[in-house]
C-alpha cells in the first residue's frame, strides 16, 4: 500500500511503512532557517513546532496506478 505524505505545501507518494518511518524521523528533527539581515546571513536552529503542516493519507493501489499513468499535469 502507498501513502501520500504532505510536508508543508508539497505532497509525496511512498510505501506506507516508509511514510510512517519518515514522519517519525521528521518529528525528531529540528528546523533550520537562514535569513538575510542586511549585514549578512543569520542562521537559526530551533525545535519544530507541533502546528507545522504534515499529513499522511493512504492511497489505494488502484488509484496509485491510475494517477501514475496520468503522469505530470500540463501547465496551463
């Protein structure tokens, strides 16, 4: 079975077991951010907030195969 994992505004498809492991690792990760402050780049590392967007949805095999056949959508 496949799963759709959403992290931020992107969604990824992977095996369900790997998706669970990935979210488990991500839950233990810290956030890295760099910002330009006018004098140079400032770097920050801080704990991940629990309200950050991440989601897991199961994807039936039939729908996975159908979507895989459709491929990448056209830019309109």
